[in-house]
């Protein structure tokens, strides 16, 4: 079995169409999987906002991480 990664810009019409086709195929067939991935900066920003809202984030650890 081959694994193929395709990066799609879903802001374009063709990209959004291709992504929708892949999602439909993934619903119908176990051999097709769609993984939503955001870039690292966006992921980190989302994690920071979520931890800030929930109060579970450790400010000291976050500042140490950002200094690295």
C-alpha cells in the first residue's frame, strides 16, 4: 500500500472541490483517509488561545518554550 500526501489550498475553488471529493471518498472507503493539518504557527496560536481560555496553560512553561 502506498501513502500519498497531497497539500491542497482550500481557499481556491479547485482545492476546495478536491478536498470535498477526498472527504466523500473517505466516508465511503476505508482505504482513503483525510487528515486536516494546519501549519505549526497557526496550531501553536490556537493551542495558546485555548489554554488561555480554559486556564490550563502554564505561563512560565510557555515563556520558557518561546525563549528556545
